[in-house]
C-alpha cells in the first residue's frame, strides 16, 4: 500500500494523522505543501481547496479529519485495513 500525507509543520491534525500512521506501522511519504508550491497546487486541484491533512492511499484521496470532530479514527482503520483492538 502506498500512502502519502499532504501536510504542514504547523498543522495539529496533520501531526495526529502522522502519529496514527506511525503507531500502526503504516509507512508513508510526507508532502509539505508549505515547502512545495506544486504540491499545494496539486492539493487544490484534487480537493478544491487547501485543506490538510490529506491522505492519498493507493491513488485515492481521503481527508482523515472533519472540522469540529477531529481525526476520523474509525475511517482510518477501515481505509488502511487496520484491525481494531
């Protein structure tokens, strides 16, 4: 499985998403949209706005959080095929 995380250094939800991936042994590549303007442009093309974090799991874009609700842990488990303990 190929996982990419579109992120920035200042984003608390981005840090939570990366921590979730690391805790579950999911390898990912990080794309900092503040450091790479072409990545920021790509994010806007796919999502319609500069909303982070965004995960791309085997080519499928997924926003792992919902404003006001935080990280979507159940959906992360499902999409990444991580069993619940």
